[in-house]
């Protein structure tokens, strides 16, 4: 068609358009075309950062450029939040033409990133395999669990060559045997162009073990390491100009708390010296009093001692447990109220615990701890008068005096918004109860909850129980009335103490992670307020986590928000979300936390407000105490971890093939032809002989449920092809004859006790010639049947007979072979050796075995009950049972056959004699086989005189019948 003809056709088409064209659709199409055109014009990452909707700090922009330009592992300090960087990376790749997978994310991370993306580019993972294949082809972003991804990659349900890249979160958890490393290895085998971008905010995790950073990068297939500590020059330059106004308030401890802290530290020091004295050959460098009070001390110590746990004596194990208990007592003394701390102390002053610990309760310091804990609750006259927490009064002064005074000095007209940050939900609940009920009422409620005998109240607390005589009646008979609102008077017969008890029963141990309060009356700075008076009330709108509705409910009153540093619902991003919604004027750090402090810094740097409008941060801290030392230790640990990573990066040698994008990446797979290459090179081939055919890759059939373990990953790493199938018999099929049932130690104990293992062995022996029971140990645990959850003298009676049950198992199943493996690595090597020179398993047959459908197996033509019964008879074994089943007829016909006829059936004279004797001759124990004549007499009374001749009479009659 000519050009003029084309123009004419276009004009005719335009004239044919209806007049009621949907204008909205046209505008939407035009906007989409414009958006595509704008995206097409962006050619570099620098130009993407210049877009108006991309708001990043300077160091975040550098993080973005580093990860976009070259794949790598990014390790940043806690609180610096790489989340915005990752959001922009995902947005940059958000397109239906790209397929980006995000793995190893927690539930709250997945929900957070999905909420920041455009819904049309985020696809939910389908439940069925067919639906997942369709969703993969739609492209976009996919948050997929690693186990599903591994199976889909092995079954080729996902177009591996079309994957644009994989984003790995929490990269410090990636080890060689994990499912994430397995998925990345399968991805890199068939995709050489896609990216791998890994993120981590836990630098301390890379200091555990030998060459942790190098091994993690090798498992991730990345060559670049990006390190972003808080002391990085770019980070300092981005946060320094926008620092918040910080006021540190040192709250002194009471004399009793100071003395308890000193005594607990003395006991810790004694136990640390004791454990080092007992174990002079063990590396106990991490065991110090300074580390004992930190958060992750027990996990670090347990990981260090796990491998030699069976070699430690009982005293060392008791000391390790007691150090953890002493740390909990220290935390309870510092952060919880006096009544809760005393209730916890009482648990460890029992006779049972005194007989089972390392002996610290017998020290003088321990006696002082118990004595001082009681003195914090009861006064000299043994009256109930608990001391309040030292930080309560400081918090009350801040909310009623300091903050209102600062508001007047700054001449702020709007009502103040205060955010109080706590370390856990229990402390958050404690402050909420204190602010809304008052200190004495809350402490009395805690005494009732922890069943602390109140006895006589002091004059100060007498107003909390108007009728003390009803106290005993409330303890004897639980109240059935519903909790009454504070605005209504209590019903007759229910005093205030009973009302407190019912409230404590109603609340239980459920603690919320966020509370929103407001003042019920305007505080006056010049008037001395009663510290026990309650001037706050809760806002119910926050129960649905709707801060906006809560702020709208009380527009002209102060807001006090209680929030934990992180929540189960949103993780560490809960604080950032609350800061964006609330926009607080004041932040009170009731407890110290490194991550939260940095999140406040980053939030203020994003707002870029003048100094007068920035929020003011108050730190309530016990100076020169365990609380301050734990905070400083966490800072020192993080700095030391970054220094180690920086030093490691300067000395690290990274091969070019580590990214897996070249053919030199030999670590991806193992070529079995290389094993015989050396021998073939030495030997000369005959003239004109053709070279041998390439060897087929060995295959292992793996049950789908086994992909929760590390073994399939390690099998594939050794070069064996993994075939994921749903099989009913066994866990791994190595050859047509070899079937393996894998059991961990805990699974073995449970299966033996429940009888499930017996049924599994019956199925394996019935369908496979060489059934194997693999007992696999944890690679980080000792290769011994002892310790916790293992076999030892300390285990319960139910687990004490595990060895006897294993012996019975081997007696019932003579063909069953037991293999003890120290780790999954040893198991993978063993599987490789068992398959050498053996035929490959048939997937279709493996799936069909054990199902209701008939298979080609010969034995399945016969009754399985008769098959098992005959196998237990003397002279019948797996080599002659099929001939006996084919030609023997029935059991009645078998009884009528002579010994010569049985010899023809069994093809063995000795087997025929054994079978004939068991069928026709009575077998009674000999006299020397019975311990004493009493057993013979008992047997005679039980069976009756001459009853043992029944078998001989029946045999004689059968012979006469044949004649």
C-alpha cells in the first residue's frame, strides 16, 4: 500500500470511532505510554536517583549505586536501614518484562516491601504447581519461600534463563548447606546474566566461625563486599548536620538495687573463675563478667560449647545454666518492678533448686540477694510497702513538668506528642499501668498476680484496700462478675481489692506492644502534683493500630504513645512507621537501644527541619550500672565486628569465577568423567577403538518432604542429580534395590516410641532388596548418643529403652542396614559411594510403590500378610519365598506336603528340614534351657497334662490320611 493510501485508511479509521469513547481509558493509556517513554529515557542509575519521587540520603544513594552497578553483599550497621535502598532497587526492576525473586525474607519484611510496591507488579505465590508456572511467566516481583523455589527449579517449572535476578535478605544466615544456597546454585548453573544482590544488617554474625564473610560470598556467588558502619564518613556527613537535641538524664538506683546488682556481679565473677578453673584446656575467652550481662551471651557460649558439650562435666553445665539465670535476675531487678523481681527471686530459694544448681545459692552474696529483694517489698514491720521503680518518678517529672515547660519556652501552640520507647512489651505494659492507675495500685495488682502474700498493708498502701477482711474470701472463691468500669461504683460485696484481683485475672499475661494515652487533666507546673495520682487515660483507637484515628479522637489534648523498639507484626520497621505517623515532638528512651537511636537520627535527617523544630530526645539511664555497660558493650562489639570485616576485605582473595558467570565456575558441579580421566590418559587405547560414551549423571530420588533438611542441597553439590518426587516408601531412592529412610535423633526417638518406624521398615523390606535406616546427627552437635534430647542417663523413662528397640528392629528385619552418620556432609559422601557402578532408580516405579495401584513387582501379586508370615518361618528367606508362594498352594496344602516335596519347593535340603520340623514337630524347651523346675511345673499346669502331644497326634493322623 502506498503512503497516501495508508494515510487515507487512518483517517477513515478515526472517523469510524464512536462518539462515546471512554475518556478515562484514553487518558489512562496516554499516561501509561508517557510513563513507559519516561522509563525508556532513563539509561543510568544516576539519572534514576534524580527523579522527583526518589528521596534518599547521601549514603543511601551510594548504597543504591553500588548494588546496581555490580552485584555484591551489603553489610550495614543496625538502624541505618537499607530498606529504602532495596525498595528503590525493586522499583527500578518493577516491570512485567522482568522476573525478580526475593528470598529469605521474614513475614513482616515481605508485608512491608509489598506495601511499598505497585500492586500490579507484585504477584502472590500460587498454591498449585500449574498456577505457579503461570505466575512465573507474568514477571514482576515474587516473594517466594525457598523450599518451593528449590522444587520448582529442579522440576523446571520456572524459566530459569528468564529470571532477571534474585534478592537475598538476611544474608548472614546463608551457609553452604541451606536451601537458599541450593536455589542460588541451581539459578547460576543455567543463568549467567542475572543479578544476585544480598543485604545484611548484622555485622556481628560474620565474626562467628572461620572465614565467615568469604564463605557467605562464595555461597551467594558475589565478588563485591560493601561495608557501611556508623563511623563511615558518608554516613557521618549525612546525619551530623541534622542531629536531634539530646538530653541524658542519669537516674540513680536505690540502695537496695545497687546492693543486689553488686552481689549478682560477685556471684557471676565467682562462677566465671570456677568454669575457667575446671576447663583449663577449653577456650573460654568469651566467658567474662562483661559479656555475661549482654543479650546474646548465652547463645554465643552455647554455640561455642555445643561441639564439646558431651566432654564437659556436670558442674560446668550447671554453671552455664546458672549464668543465664543470674542474668535474668539482673534484668528483673533493673527493669521490672520490685514485686515481680521478688516473685522471681522466690523461685530460686526452694530446696529443689538448691540441690540442682552449681551451688551459688549457698554463698553469702546469694543470701543477701534474697534478703534485699524481700526488703524492697516489705518494710521493717513486715508490712507491704514496695519501693517504686527509680525511673517512674523521672518519667512523671518529664511528662508533667519538663515537657510542658519546654513547650512554653518554645512557644508551641499545638499539643505535645510524646513517644516513649521501651525494650519489650512487658515494660510497655508496666508503664501503661503506672501512668493510668498510679504506682501503688499497680504494685498491689502485681502482688496479687504473682501470689505474693500481702499480709498487712502499710499506712501508705492502706487506701488500696478498703475492706481487708474480704481478702481471704477473694482468694478462696474466684469472682465471676465481669470487670467494672472505673466510672461506676463497685457492686455491693465487692471491695477494691477484689476488683483488682478480677482485673489481674482478666488481663493475664497478654501484653500489647503499643499503647496510646492522653491526659485527663491539664498539669500545672507551679502546683505540686501527687505522684500517685493518675492523670492519664488510654485511647481505644490504637487497638486497631490506627494512629491517625487516635490523633483525630483527641485533637486538643497531649498524646503519649508507648511503643516497643520492634514488634512481631512489623519488626524493626515498627518504630519508623510510628515516627512517620505520629511525628512526635519529644521522644523518651526509657531503655537504651542502639538500633532505635540510629533510627531517630535517620528520621530527623530525612525531615531536614531547623534546630528549633526538631524533636527532643530524653535518655533515662542508670549511670555506672549494668544497663549502661550492656549498651557500651553492644557498641564495642559492633565496632569490633566492622573492623574485622574491613580487615578481612583488605586481605581477601576473590577468584574471577566466583560469580558463576563463566565456565570456570567448577564449584557449581562435579564432572564424573574427570575421575577416570587420569587413568584413561595413562593407558593406551587399542588402535581404532572408539572413545567411551560419556557417563550419565547419577540420580537420586528425594521425597518432597525431605527438602526441609540440608541433605538434598549437599547431594546436589557433590554432582548428583536430585529428582524431587512424592514417594510413600522411604526418603531417598539411590538404586532400584537401595531405599533409605533418614532419621534425625529426635525423629528417631519419636518414631520408635510411636511405632511409625516399624511400619516404615515393613514397607521398605517388602519392596526393596536393600533397605537402609540412616541415623543422622547434627554437624554442630557431638557424634554421641547423649546430651539433651539424646540418649543418656538423664533422659526420661520413655526414652531409656531406645537401644533395646533398635535391637528389636534389627531382629525383626534382618535385611535392614543401619548407618550412623555424623553430619549431612558425611551422608552426601556416603550416597555418592553407594551409587558408584549401580543402575539408576526408576522414578515411575518409585512413585507407584506403596500406592494402591499395582506395579510390576512380583511379590505384590500375593497377600502381604501371608508373605510376611512365611518370611518368619525357619528355612524361608527372600531367595526361595517366591517359589514357595507360586507352587505351595495354600497353608493347608503346605501342611500336607512331605519333607521331600518341601525340598523340591525350597531347593534346599536344610531349609526343607527346618520348615517341616516347625510345621509337624512339637518344640518344648529342654531342661537345661529353663531356670529351675518351677518353670516346667508352671508350664504343665498352664497347658494341662499331655497337651504337648497334640502336635504329634495331628502329624500322625495326617500321615495316615495320606496313606
